[in-house]
C-alpha cells in the first residue's frame, strides 16, 4: 500500500461525518471509501474510527492522526489548484447556498455575471430559508445575513445590513408608535421563523420576544402583511428602504437598532483556501454592496 493511500478518504470521512458524505465529496462509492480507510488502519496497525450504524467517531489514535494529516490534505489540494490555475483559467464547481429572496435578487445575478466571465466554472446554487449545514450538505460557500453565531467556519463580511421595525401609516392611525422596547408587548408583532427581535440598548445587544397574529418564513409575505397594516415587522433594509422613502412604511425604535449585522460569506476551513472559492467571495465582496438598495439616513 502506498504511504499516502487512504489518507484523503479518512480525512473526508471525519470532515463530512460519514462514509456516504465522504464518498459524495470524493465522487466515489461508499464501499471504496470504506475499503480505503480499512486498508489505512491495517497499514498503521490501529483503529482510527469507531463505526456504528448511526455515527462515526475518532479513536485516540484517530484524533492524533487527523490532527497531523488534516492540513496536509489541504496543502496537497492547494498545490494542485495553484498549478492548475497557473496553467489554465478558473474551473470547477462552486456549491453555494443562500436565503431565497436575497439570493434571487442580489447573489444569483452577480454569480451569473462571474460565470459569464469564467465559462469553465460551474455552479450548484441552492436557495433555502433554513441555515444549511455546509459540511453535511457539501457546500463551499454559505451566504448568511444578520449577526453570526459562534462557528468553526471562516467568515468574511461582504456588505452592511440594517434591520428596521416598521409599520404602515394605516396601522399607526390605529395604534400609537412605540418609543420603548417594553411597549412592543402592546403591539401586533408579525414575525418570521424567529419570534425574537434583536436590538441594542446602550450599545449592548438585547433580544425581545414578540407575539402577534402572523408568522411565516417568507420575507416578501411578511413585508406585504406590514404594508397592509396587519402589524409591526422587523425587516432588513433591502425589503423596506423604498417603502420608507415613499412614506408607505414608518420606522420606529431607530435609537435601539442593532448595528452589528451584515451580509457574510461563510466557508468551511478546508475550502476557504480554494482559488475558485476565493474568486467568488472576492467578486461578491467587490460588487454586492453597490447592488443593495441605497441607505436612507438614520432616524435617530
């Protein structure tokens, strides 16, 4: 057995969390991956992975071997990519996921522009309003909005983002405008998949649980409900800027608007050094901000 044989399969099993995930990533069969890892264990005369029907986990020897080999695999792949990029134009597949409305309006047109410039690149684009698991589902890049949770991923800020609490003129003819966060409990608060709105109080982040007669996972539907006077909604700037400018919507609680939000490109550690991944992220970072709606002045 060649000294390097089976190492890539072993590393991908650990990264993907399963033999099936590693097989998809390497474009081989699950049985091939299993044979490669078993052969590696025989060569090392030790067990690297505990296998059950539901999950795999590293043995003590497996953890040590993974620590030593993980960066080596990335180094080999980076070396291959560097040589290919030196000799040829950018090529290969980019797998990217993003929230539906934002992705359709802003991300997809930019990626399509990039593909037109680099015809050897291919794209697997998946829109979803849930937060996809990049490792488990095999994505190179995830576009995330808002405040990032703690993560083992590499993140790069692509653009700024503001969230507004808004209501229609009709709604405020029937209800007083709130001036404090505690007053939200007296209002009909329309919300998406989360029932907690994020604010800042004296520079400290604070979340407020809201209640109301409307809940859904669609930004455009939530915006429509707010425009029709059904209640207050917390929505990002690219939904509401034009309606604030025309006066259809009124922004409230601006002095408590949370400032630490943005649009982010998130990548797994082992993918962020890929030249084609860097190409896509650099392109989005350069052009995305100019595509987003013009920012209105703060109303603080």
